[in-house]
C-alpha cells in the first residue's frame, strides 16, 4: 500500500532528523519536542522567567510554515474555525501540564525511548491508557462540534505570526530572552533548526502524521496507518542514536527526564486523553494550524499559556522529579478534562446540535 | 439513501460517523465531506470493508457515494 509506505518513509526521515538536531546542538533526546519547544518560546518572549528554558525554537516556526507552504501548494489550505475554540484552548493548557509533568510531548516520548530512556515506557503506558479513556468518550458521542469556513486571512494569521517571530529572532531583538545555561541554551544553529522544521512540517502535513492518532485508530478502526509512522520514528531514531553513540539505556540520569514512574504515567494519561479529545497530538495541532485551522491555532495558544502557567506556578517537573504543585495541577486537569468529556458527549444530555446543522 | 454530513468535524469524527452510518445501512450511504484528510481516511476505512466508492465534486465539498 503506497500510503503506508509514504508515512513509514516520512517517519524514518523524522526519526533520523531528530537525532541530527541533537548532533547539531539540541538537548539530548530532544531533537523535537513540541511541548518543550513551545515552553521555551513562552520563556523566550517573557511569559515565564525560568532561566534555563528560554529560547525561540525555529523548529516550531518551521513546522507551521512547512505545513502552510505544502498545504498551499496542494490546495489543501482551508481557513476554518469555530469548533468549541475556548474548550480547545483549555485542553491545550491541560495537555501542556501533562506533558511538562512527564517532560515531553508524545513525539519526544518516542525519541526518549529511542535514546534508551526507559522512563518513557511508563509514559507510553500512560499515553495508551489516556487514549483508551478518550476513545471511550468518542464512542459515547463526544465531539467538539463543527468548524466552519472563514475568510482566508484568518487562517493566514498564524503562519504570519510565526514569520514575525522568526524575523524577531533573526534581528536579535533585544527583548527576547535566551537561556545561558540548561536545555534552553542548547540548540542547533537557527537555519538548520528552521530547515529541519520545514521538512518535518511538510512531511507531517502530507502524511497526516499524528502520534495520538496511531493508537486511537488502531483501537477504534483497526487501522494501522498512523501507527506505522509512530513506530517508524521510534525505529529510525533508535538506529540514528546507535550510529551516533547516543543510545544509553536505563532509568537513572537520563537527559531532561525524571524517574518518578507514577507521575510519568499520569502525565501522559492526561496528554493522551486530552489529545484524543482535541483530535490530534501537539505536533498535529501545529500542522493543522499551519493549514488554516484556527481552532488548532487557539489550541497552540492554550499550550503556550499552559507552559507559562507550568513554570510560573512551579508545576513543571525537573530532573529532580515531579513537584507537589504539578501533581495537584495534573489531578485538577483530570477533573476538568472529565467534565469536558461528559458535557460534550451524549452521556448526560442527548445532543441534537449536529442534526440541526444537517437540516440547514 | 442515507446521507451523512461530516463537514467541519475533527478527527476521527468523519470516520466514526461513517462507521456508525454504514453499520446501520450496510447497503450503502452518501457522505458529504469537505477536506482531503477526512476523504482519505473515510476512503481507506470503506475500501477495507470492500465497498465501492464514487466521488462527486459539489459546491460545498465532495460527495462520496458508497455502494456495495
């Protein structure tokens, strides 16, 4: 099947490029991490002031613009929005809180495992459990209602904002804040980061790669298309790590990671559950935002605010482990996501909204 | 013929709505879809079930005619 071959090749390229980014200067096992990089950007523009995680990550900008360019070229760019935007904003915050409990988005979870960080196994277990919970609500009728076509400019704005951010970075705008030590200070050269981001953005747009969609579609439809991409990233990042000598199996002393298994697990339950409700993982949200989906742009903004909350309120984990504040926040988010799941499914109220639209 | 409208729904709703509809109407359905991702996902799902699909471009999207 041609489609599956394409996503396996794309996953392979993404896995290898992720390792190369580490070679060029990114933190170990962090060639890509959507959550970490959005967190760094939040710090870089001063939304939080944790000195070790502040940088404008060109990979994020590249992902958005890569998806934008390829969707324009393929006439798949569609400016749209209106599918419960504020609920998505809140879910974006919750997913970020879960990801910074674990210290990674689903993509970095895979890259961590590929680098030998066995704590990621607990993350993956939690992620799968979270996806099962999300699927349970999908099967009970959960949805965030329809999105609608909007004027093109609305969809162009998010890519434009990203271009603006890149111009600020290049111009050396003095109000941006850059870490002098810690993960935020470790990065590949700007143009390499941008180009790799563009390539991965284009490949992800073309193949619809989604880390949460793989497991979700297997559970719901026995469809392994997206899961093939997920596994391909794991295998090729593993091979890349072996080649460059980065593979270092174990639980203790893994880069930008902690060994608190329960909270690694619970953090990723939250990420899996929230991402299923959103219809895609944090990477996929960036890609969709690049193709004109303003609901996804709002979700990314939620993640940005979520990252700032995480660092301003001491919720984010560190290599020392989870914080009490973070644990409380994850539990509050579970409650919040449960309420969102219940209210938007047909368990409590029979929903007729969709029917009404059909008759219009 | 049963017609479903999956326009504007985020993943995986288009496939889920298709699955529910085709289970109720195994003889065939019509699906109105407005983006390629949903179109491809629905196509993959229904082809795996052995259905024949025909695509008609309409003003507000693509109509997928699904028959045994």
